[in-house]
C-alpha cells in the first residue's frame, strides 16, 4: 500500500525545484559549497534511478552534516519515508546522534525536533519512525539470527545511509559491539553485505578512504572531495614535510651473531629466559621492531630526540598522538616518556596511554579517557594503538608520531586524519609527522587503497573484548558459551609446562574443572570471573610456550644517526627549492596561471589559483613545505604564500611574508587617496580578507562575506565608483612589493 501511494516522479521533481538556500543558512546548517555539491550529486544519482551511491569526503570535511542536509531534503520532498542510519561502532552512532540533536536546520529546530528519531538504545521498530540509528551488529542479529516474534520486512526502510563504509574492512581489536556474530574478514564482509542488500532501499555510503571492497558493494564514488582539495580550499590543515628519525639500529638492523645468547620474553607467562647459543645469525629490520623484538634502546633514542621538539606543558602548541605496535609497546613508550619528561619536572598526567585496555578494558573508562584528551589540558601526549584512528575528533592534535609500521593505505590515511582538522583555539596552521619506522616512505608510492587483512580465526583476546561490551543476558551467555567451547578445543593441545602454568594461575583448576566452575556460576558472576582470568586464556590461545611465539629482547645500544625532513625526491631543503625553481621556469609558458601570477595578478581568479595549487601539489610542492624548506635554508622566520614563491623563483623578486606584502600594498593605496571614514573602514575589511586569501578581483565582492554586505554594487558606491581602480592598485602594489 505504501508503494502504491508513493509518487516518485513528483518527489523527484520537488527535489529539482527546491533551492539549496536552507542548506546555506548561516543560522542553520551553513553548509560549504563542496558539501552542497555533494548533496546535489547524490540527489542527481537518486533521480536517475541509482540504487547504490558512494560519497567520498576526506576526514574532517563534515560528512555527517552533509548527510544531515541530504536526509532532510529527501524526507521533506517525500522521496523516502523511513531512513536507516547504519554504523559499525557505537561511537559513530553517538556522534551522529549528537549532530542530529544539536545542529539547527529550519526555524531554529534540529532534525530531532522535526522528525521522530530512534537512537541506538531504542531497538524496536515502528512505522512512524522516520530515522533509525543502528549498528551493523544489531542488524545482523535481527535479520540473520532473529529469534523474536516479528521480523523486519524488506520494505521497512527505503533509504539506508552507511557511515564510514570503509570500516568494514579495517577490523581491529579495538572494535566493539557484539563481535561474537562474526570474527574473520570474509565472514564480516558477507554478513555486512547481507544486511545492506536485505532491504529494498536506496543505499548511500560515506567514506573518507574508499576501499576495493567498498566499491564492490556501492560502486565507484559519484562525489569525491579529497584531503588535498580540502587543504587547498582551506578547510583542513596540511602536514609539513615529515621528520625522518634514523638511528644506528634502524639503519643497520638488530643483529644477533652466531653463538650469542639471546634473552627471550614469553608474552603468555611473562617470563624471560635465555636461549641456548644461537646456531645461526638472527636479524631484525625496523618493521619488526617492538613486534618480534623488544628494543628499549631504539625507542628511548627516538623519543629523546622527539621530546626536544614537544613541550607537554604548552597546550597552545597542540597535542601529540603516538602510534604504538600493541598495548605492551604503548606501556613501554609511556614509561620512557615519563622518565624523560620527569627529569624536567613535567606533570605525570601530561602523558597517558589510551587503548582498549584502559581501565581493564572497561568501555566507560576508555570513553572517559578519550573525553579527557579532547576537553582537558592533560593528557597532552597520548599513546595509542588503533583506538584513535577513526571516529574520534580532537582538533588540538598537531603532532603525530609513528613508532609502528602499517601496510594499509586506508589505515594510514585514517591515522593522518586525526590531525587534519582546523583548530582556531591554538591557531593551528599545519601538523607535524615524526616517522621513526619508515611508514611514510613505504606507503608514499602506493596508488590503490588496500584493506587490512584480519586474523582469520578468533583469539581469546577478541572474544574477551566482545564480552566486555555486550549488554543483554542473551549476548553475555552466548559469548561465554563461545569462550568455553574454545577452551574445550584448546585444552587438548596444552603442553605440560603450559598446563602447569594454567593450574597455578587458576588456583589449582585444570581446564575441565575451570569450565565446570564457570558453568555453575550465575551469569554476572561468570562474566566477571572470565574477565578477571584473562591470563589463563592467553596461555590457551598461544597453545603453550612454543618458541615461535616468543619475543626476543634486545639491549643492544642505539644512537641517533639523522633527523631530517622528507621532501620527496629532494631530501634536502636546497634540493627541494631548486626542484621547484626548475619546475616553475620550465612551465611558465605552459601553465597559464603561472604566467598570470608573475605578470597580471589582478586577473587571477579563485578557481585558477586553486587549479594551480592542485597542479603544484601533484608535483609535490606545497605552500607549507616550501616555507619550511626556505626557513631551514635561510634561517628567516617568514610565511609566504604560493604566489610569492612562484615570483621568487620565476623572476627573482624578494621573498617576503604574505602579511607584509598585503600591508605594504594597502598602506600605499591609503597614502595615494583621500579616503572618507567609511572608505577607510572598507579598505580595512579588504585588507583583512586578503590576509586570509590570495585573490582579489571584481568577482570577489559578490562572494562570501562581501556578498552579505551588498556585494560589488553597494561597495562600489561607497568608493564613489572607483572600486575597480582600487582593486587594480592593490594588485599592482602587491606585485611590486617584493620587486
């Protein structure tokens, strides 16, 4: 009956006829031009009959606000009646709930005020609900494992929004929400896809990093707004040339010669034993550091060098996020940093580990730690593993430190995404990268995004993480049953020594007796008992004390070899600037915008400058890195714009800061005219605009802030019809300021 009542043609026409003014409203959604374009493209695909639509927008560019505007328009036009907003982590669902609840859309009302929305904790379905926020996990259970009296119909939702669609392909141990439903990559993809395809609905997916598997389900992106575009448009901050930290061990590898005795750490029993004399050489390269070989000297050498550049007691300089290999490595990093900074009198609370193990894995404690990192001065230096790669927004992060290698371009870009957000509070202009393991260089040439390959079998650690977050009695019982079934399988392979450790740690119980004890407990007691005995499960999961599971400990001394900037092909600042000069001079007549910058800057448009910046960006030349290279070469503290660098290397003009160039030009115009008070005020506004922009022409006054003040027509009247002359004069004096 609903389908018969539906008039798709009429709804599509209303979408076409409805202007986007509401989305631009400064007191409402206040969407940016690229966000509105994303809505336009998505609506166009829907009108054209597309059933799956993928929107790709860089982390920090406002995907949720964009989709909020799209949802509102689609429901208002009666194109869709009920929307399922699907996430694969509770944190992402809560983030969406906050936006739906707080952001004003129309007449100072939020989406929550206008429509009936069911949040994550509201599991039921009713036909009056317009928007339902749910996790993939809960939908897998309701659709594929349904034991209720009612079943969701394929027509219950006619629009599905999938948030962070790439997340289905980056399963890591930090992920939450009833993971007992699936555990390996293939099984997750299968069930994830089954939920997506179950409903007879249009599916719109959002991601910052499209993966191969994402496009297999949703198709190629119909809209793509990249990180580089967002940086050039000024909506995200760029990273500077990465700091490359090299040590003696990272360059030469850790080598144990034949005949040496090697200390071996068993992660199961936490025992350290000495091996017999080596029969052959052992060699570990930097990729294996802290995974297969624990090397405190390497970590200490790197962290001592990085600590020279980071002041944990200066919140105005931003916060630091350090990526570790695993929880044990994170503990080592925190220990070393507290020792380094402790000698300088820095508060211990400034440095903190935030992983899934915080508070014994208590989800509430983890969220509290993240909230402290977001809103309080301390901690200012945080060490994590995967927990803070996605779904967490801390704009103050201005430094990233990589002490772990990752092989996934997707995961790496998500990690970088933690630092790309603007932060006026600390006047953030860019962020720094410290790379001690060669991750930046190893992933730089990768052209396609590859998914992280998950462990094909469930570990006890995975199952315990799942047990920590499930809520209902049924879920807890199901999780415990899976753990006990795994104990039954693993106990058969338990070696004699590992069996002794198990009995000792369990208080005298062998695995069979341990199972029986849990089965005789009340459910809440059983859950707590299982969680308290996680060391027993690590023994079982490793299958005993097999040597291949052990980690070598290296006390071999290390020393700093180099701390350089990675400028791409030219590793030194001089090489980088010479490369830029060669590129500019050889392309001066080929790229029109380059010529205009040097000869006729008043003719430069915002679009042509953006196109030029993208072209230079593709060649590896960014404003931030050019400034850093110049400072390292000349020891002059200036911040010049890209136009100044082009003119410096094309025609030899003096390089001066963007701010100084503007101030000189405006000052000269002011001295040449007898301006009224009103004209002087507008000249001040023009100067303020130019300090944040590089383009000034007639069209500028019908855009952005000038448009809201009457545009070119009104401002030209203020200048008594001479505005175009004033524009030309400012452009000319800017051009000559560095001559």
